[in-house]
């Protein structure tokens, strides 16, 4: 027994006293180099850095490589790996049952734009309070490389055959039909993706985050428009993003015209620094136009395309009680025997 | 000892020497969209208010306006409420079907008809009462646009005079139907009913034998449809998340629930809702939401019919493996797609029992009356959470959409129980938990709800590939262990499902097994068999699947057991064959009806007599 033990260095913790390890999940089973793994890492960092209580988070996913990934982060959060293309409905039900949960949905391009396009569109239409990350690689990995509905015209499969149908642009769909936070990013852009995920955490309605996330096994070759190489050449970054959480000081002076601050629901600030163009992320039509323009120029536009912090969410529209429905006591749920008598009397 | 009431055989239709009191069927043939629903309801309620047992069945097309509709009110002093094939009193308002409707009548029936239809020439053995509806409606309804609706109320007046229905009761029923807010409409309709009554009194000499007479058979009773009764059950069960997609014949279940919830389930302090109702984009989404909500701790439900169930199949299988509570109302009908969507059937028994792929088995609960729609719905919510699994409440179009006399519903005696849910304190005490571990030996594991503030609370929910700790696995032994536990859980259910209602007749060597709305036809058939053929029968009414030991005991104690199915292929019979030993199966016979109408006693009786003669 030594009396001269050196105290271990204090463990690094966040504002709620948790370590980064508390935000990790199981070991990934995805391929080395898969863009999805980078996204998982960003999720871990963002939730850790913002000091989000992991037991207050619920993870949802559908089916596919992307949808397996919630097992690899936030191990202290409940997770629901549902059925193919139907995660939006599961998340909707769960979040109506417990409106206090922070919902995090992870899906893929097949899960959202092919089999799940219907549920995706209705999720958007409802502005359900949920963070919805599309890990978009344009192909089905688990079934070995078939195209999904986000694959670009002319993009080639690993064997060389080109995709002949036009893609769904999930950001354009989300913009058009009601999502209140719409962003596109690239799994290889650590800083941008972090800022976007953090901003989405602070957003009260539906945030749709389409992340180009290359599939190193089936769609990272010459001819693919979802490869690391293609993104290197074709990514057009809309603006520089910073995120200042509500619990940090925001006293830094900012030059007029250069930076725009968007105040999120929780009081945090999304700080948008202009690059080479003027872009107003509260202007939905401008965002749609920018996407159209980028498509013509064969660019992949990344950044925060749209933020609307005012529109009521589905939970607001339903006028739900503040206490989660799931934990309401019996006296709030079962009307009295007088009510039953009254109803019976009306039926006599 | 039989509890069945012994009653004399009903007189068959024909030329009557004396009156037939409180024992006949009235059929009103109209065109849908013509507003006859109000007139029919008023007529039925008037009889009910006179203390006479009634039942009303609407046979309607899948159409908004313009196709034939028949509404049949059965009046039975014996309290029989099954459909009766024979019509005694016809109100023929629809030119399209009038001839066929008249030709189908038995000799001695009575017909009120729209005079221009000229039906009198068709037959000489029925009693005809021609009425010039258009001439009568004009003076009582100056607004020509409303005449199409108001003329129906004229036949209420005519029928009231012919059957001696008290006009004060017609008036009471009418006021009730329109409510205080529509006093003008009520006045207009009352004028029409009176005009009909006066016309009949001045014009007709009654020649038919049918007559209504005040009795004391409905005291304290209510009239309600099964869908509304299920809705009330759901509200008193404490449902919190309701998801649905419109489909006949289940839409009115949630529509009625929304009315009740809006009225009775807002926090008086804040005005906020203690429930969420979502009309989903389709049935896949509605079951997905119900399961998501059940997973997160809500009492959740969805309501649909067969075609919707087909769409829900994958999710319900998932719910079985992931062990998530949800109540699924299946108001059965004929289908799929187009093809008799407005006709009744018990068509989903077999498919629901085994719904989805893999080794799935689902509990089903079968109410047969509005009272049971209420009480068994509450049981279903308790059952779903106790066993953490999707539960079907199986009704059909006949029970769900038709009007039934019922006793007032009893207030639930037992408090709401949420099943095996661990909270943070439990987790502290236990030091953790295995989501799919069989701690108690009953196959039912413990669960935690999202949001439980404890670092050991979380687990990851997925399909069938998981071990006791909810970790992903494809190991053979893990999979087998889990499947065996799920089988054990299903065995445990047998002790907790609603027991069948068994009526043993000690003189009987044959028995009936039936469920749901077959009940009314089977009970009446027991009387017919005894009175007309001297055949005694016992009866077991199933109220749930999985089967319980009562069924085996019942089959053992009879020589032959007739399994009544409202489907072509004998789905109940097939389900029994899956589980039973050959000597049991050898005793089973089958009575099947699949014409889309509510089952009637005569069909059952004739089939049993035919098979007994073999």
C-alpha cells in the first residue's frame, strides 16, 4: 500500500458532469472509412459538448447501414431500430407519448427517399419536433450496392452501369413542405457538421440534415457523385458556421454585414459568417433557388439552408399537456363515474 | 341446466287470423344520400321508447349517394336481435329495387310504397298501402330543396299509424335526434310525420296483422353502436395516443372517440389535452405511431379493418418480437380493396392470429355486444401492457356500425395497471436489468421507459435478433432462447385472456362454438332447434384467443361441436385444428356463412339440422 499515490488527472467532464465516454455507444460494425462513422463521432461530440442529458434522448432509425449506427453512440439513451422506411411514424408516436424527450432520428437515403418517402414527407408536413439526419450515400450497402432514389442521373454503380432516373433532393422536399430547419453537410466536414448538429439540437421543430456520407465499399469510385473525391471537387460551402450554446458568453463583437446570428429555441446562437455570397437562411424561396442553381452547376451546396424558429410544431398544434402523456396519473386519464353516467343518460 | 329461455316457435309469415304483436321486421328501402338515416333512427327509437326490444341494421353500399340502401328494424318481444331473413313490413321508397323487394316478401307481408311506383299489380297476397309522398311533402315543406330529406319523415308517420306506434314517442325521438340547436329542422320534420299520420288515418283501412304494443322490455337500456362503445372503453381505459387512417367500417370508432376525448379529456386547469389523436397518412404510419407511443409508455391504440391490418403486418410482427404494447381494433369487413367493403364478415381471425412472418402469435379479444365492447376494450389495454405485446380487439361491421340495445356500462372497478415497468428506484435496487430476461418464469420481461433518469435504464429496441440484454445477436442459442420465452409468454396469456361464456345444456349431445356477432344467431338457433326439431345444444362463446382449457373441456363433454364461422373457410375451425389433438378435431363440425350480411338464426339452424341428419 503506497502512501505516495499520485492523484489521477481530473477527468474531463461537461457541464452536467458527464465524460465523453458516457455519450459513446457500442463498437461500430460498419466498414472502416464509412462516412456514417464520422457522423456518429460528431453526434457523440455535440451531445457531450452541449451537456445534453443522455437519458432524455430517444434515438430512432429505420433499416440500413445508417440505421444501425444509433447503436454506436449515446448508449445511455433508449434506441428504437424500427422497420424499413417507417422510422418517422415510430418517432412521431414516441415523441407524442413523451414530449420531453429529445428525438434523434438517423436514416439513410434508401430508408428515407425510396421506401420511406411517404412517411418522410408527412413528418415534414407535421413539423414534428425531431432531429432527422439522413446519412446519404446514394446506395444500399447491406444489399450490396443498388442505387437509391437520391442517386444522381449518370452516377455510376461500382460495376459501371449508370443511374438513369433523377434524384430526390431531400432538402428541397423538406424546404417545400414544411421542415423548419434544413441543412446539408458532408461527413468529412467536421466543423460544419458539428455546428449544424448543435443548432438542430437547439431547434424546436423538425430539422432535416442531409449529410453526404460516402460508402467506401460500394459508391466511392470514379463516376460516383457521392464519393469523397467528388465531394472534394464539387462541394460548395454556403457559409461558415459557428454555434454558441446558451450557456456560453456571446459577447464577441461581430462586424456588420459579415455575420448573422440566429437565435435558436433554447437561447443558443447559430452564427453564420458570410463567404462569397449573400444568403439569408430565413428566406425559404432563396434556399430553394440556391439548390436549383447548385444543381445546374453540378455543385453540392452545404450549410444551413433554412431556419424558421416561429412555426408551431405538431406538439403545439395538438395542445398536448405539459406533462408527458406517458406519465399522466390515472385521475387525469380516466374520467369519473359521473361522466360515464352522463354519457349513458344521453344514450337512453 | 340451460340458461336459454324456452320460447314457443315464432309464427311463420302467411295469412294471419289475428294480430302479430311486437314480433316482426320493418325494412325501409331507400337510396343512400337521401337522408333516410334520421327517419329510420326515429322510427326505431320510437319503438324502443315504447319498451319494445329492437335492433337496427343498416345495409348500405360503398357509395356517397344514389345506390340502394336498406335499413331493417327488428322488433322482438323475445329480445332477439339477430338479423331475421324474413321481412314483414316493407317501406318501398327506391324505384330501383322496389319490384325485387316486393317479390321477395313472404305471403301476408305489408308494403308502404311511393304511389307512382305502382307496385299493387305485382302481387295479390300482400297488403299494399300506396302513399303520394310528393303530394304530401309539398305543403309541409315549402323549401323544395329540403323535400328530398323531409319526405322520409312522412313514412314514419304512415308506419306509426299502421303499426300503432305512439306519436308522442315519435315526437320525443325526433326532438332527441335533432337536438335543441336544430329546433327548426325538428319542427319541419314533425310536420311531415304528422302529415303522414293524418293521411294514413284518413285513407287506409288496416288489413295487415302487424302491431306494436307498449311493453316493459327496454327499461334502463341504452342504444349504441359497437364502435362508439369501443371508443368509450378506450377513453375510460385511459388511452393517450390514438392513431388511425379512415376505413369503413372502423372510421366511426375514432371519430366518436374524438368527440368524447374533446369533451372529457382536457385538463380543466389548463385546457390542455391529455391525449393525442393523429390521422396518419396510411395504416403503416398509424401502427408505427401506435408502437412508438406504446414503447415510450403511452396507452396507445389504432383502429382499422382487414385491408389496414394487411398493411400493418410487418410492424405488428415487429411489435411481437420487440414486445411493445398497443391495442389494435379490427372492425372486420369483406374486402380487400373494392368488393363489399360495406358488408360484414369475421374474416381476419386466422390471419391476425398468425400475422407477420416468422413464428408470431397474437392475442385477440372478441366482444359480442356493446357492453363487452366497453369492458373488453378496457381489458385489452390492461392486457397489452401486462404482456407487452400488440393485442387485437376483434369486432365486425355488424357490431361496430349497427345500433344495439344494451345495458348501461359498468364503471371500471380495477385501477389502471401499467405492467412490469421499472423506474429509477427499481434500477437502483436491482443494479440494472435485462430487457428480455424471464425473471418471473412467466415469459413476461421487464421494461423501462425512455426518459427514465438512470444510467442503466436504456436499452436498444430491434426485431428478433437480440439476447436477454437486448444486445444484437445472430447466435442460434440466443434466438432459440428468446423464441421459447415468447412461447412461454403466450402460454401464460391463456390464464389471463377473457374466459369464454359457457352455457351447458345437460340434455345436449351437441354444442356450438362461436364468437362476436354470431352470438345472436346462435342463441336464437338453439331455441329454433329445440322448438322445431327437438335438438338440445350447449354453447360456448369464445371471447379470446389464445384458447383456454374451457374449450377443450367443452369439446370433450359433447359428441359433436359446431364451430360457427362468418367466413368461407372456417377460420376458427382452422385455428383449433392447428392446436388440438386428433380426437378433439374429430368432434368438430363447421357452420359457415359468408354472404356479407349479419348472420341469421335460420341459416345456422338449417345447417345443423342438415348435418345432424347425416
